[in-house]
C-alpha cells in the first residue's frame, strides 16, 4: 500500500483546487491552500519510502475532513433555519474530496500504529499492479469530482 | 570497454519504470495509430461531433493522435534504455499529463466540449485516461528505482594506460 496515500492525496488536492475556482471568497482561500498542500504532500509521499511528517499529515487530514463535513451540511442546515448559504462547491466534489482525504487519514493511522517502515524493496510487478490499481481508482473518483465543479462545466458523464 | 557498448543498466524485469515506460509507450503508439481510423472529417486541431471516438469511447483528432505518437515513442525509447532514463521520462510525462488532466476540464467546459477551444477534442473518458496515466507514471517515476541514477548505471570508464 505504498503508493496509495500519495496518489489519494494528489487526487484530493486536484479536486480541492478545481473546487476553489467557483467557490465563494470565504471558501476559496482555504480550498486553494488545502489543494496545494495535498498535491505537494502527495508528491513527497510518492518519492519517499515512508509518508513524510505522518502525525502532522494525519492531523491535517482530520481538519480537512471536519471542513468537508461542515461544507456538506452547512447549506442544508442554514436552509432549515431560513437562511440561504451557498459555498459554490457542489456536494459531489466535497464528498469525493472528503472520501480521498479519509483514505489518506486511515492509511496514515495504520502506518503510525504499525510503527515500522518497510525497507525491503517491493517486487517490480507487484509495485506496477498496486500503483496501477491505485491510479485507476483515484483517476475515476477525481474525474467524477472535477466534472461536478464549475471547472468541469457540470458536464454529464456520458461517453461522447 | 568500448565507448559504444550497450549499457545494460537495470534489467527490464527488475525495473518498474522500464516496465511501465515500455507498456505505456506501446499502448500510446498503438492508440495514436488506431486514432487515425476515426478522424475522417474531423478538424486537425478542433472538436469533432462525437463520431470521432476510438471504440466509441475516447475522442481524438489528428493533433491528439500525433501527441499520442510522440509521447508513446518517447516512453518506448526511454523504456528501452536504462532505468534512470525510464524514470526521468515517466516523471516528466506524468507531470505533463497531470497538467493536461486539469487544463482539459477548462478546454471542455465551454459548450460541452464542442467549442473550438477544445483543440485536442477531449471528452470525459479522455480526462480519466489522462489522469490515470499521470498518476501511474508519477507514482512509478517518483516511487520506484530509487537507486537508479545516470551515474550509477553508466559503466565506469576503464583506466587509461599511459
């Protein structure tokens, strides 16, 4: 599972960067910063044998998840109290970004609980198969998430 | 040792970067060639009407096919070389595809992808393929063959006898 945290973090970063384009000013800066941090951390995680700054990254993921839940629930909750709140980010993008953040968080916690770094080099074919599966899953999720944002023009997911 | 001796580098089956570069290179060259069967009446650098999709899935135009051929060739050449060259090619092409995966959404947003801005004739399956390629190439380029550097793979020159 060496490539999964890095790829999931890059995927979440891409969705948050894409979501920031149509977001209201209050949500734009946090989404932009979160997206940049996730992409940079993902690249670092891929280039190292162990996830970098794992405790801090797990904490950051928890904060991002809280923000995601607030972003998902806030418009509905405000509407029930007679207010109209829109963050300009579609729920699908929030949900997919949150799911990828959750995956990163779970993998980091597992890594921290195990408390050891796998130093044995992975067999090449196993590496290729694992990275291929992770890339395919993350790419499908990211495309769905980005297609729902204003960057994707809320395009329908048709084949052509 | 002769200066033009083939440098064996890291064995193919022991290098994830060489495996991925060769595999992706072959697939992209094949897709680039196949694509020309689906571009009848499609502008060189503009969107089609949906009938220009390889196997009815991935939309292409002549420029898109040429890009596939160039990228595929670069990966094939790098994969046939050393692990260090394959690693460099995978990282570079992965970063380019990641950029295209994002920029592609901006190109297809206006008019559902039928605007002339969509100069590569991209559609949603193209985005998925580009992002998946980017992530796999980056994961392999950044995460595998850490010991493979150009210096380590080049054979040491023999000492000069004076």
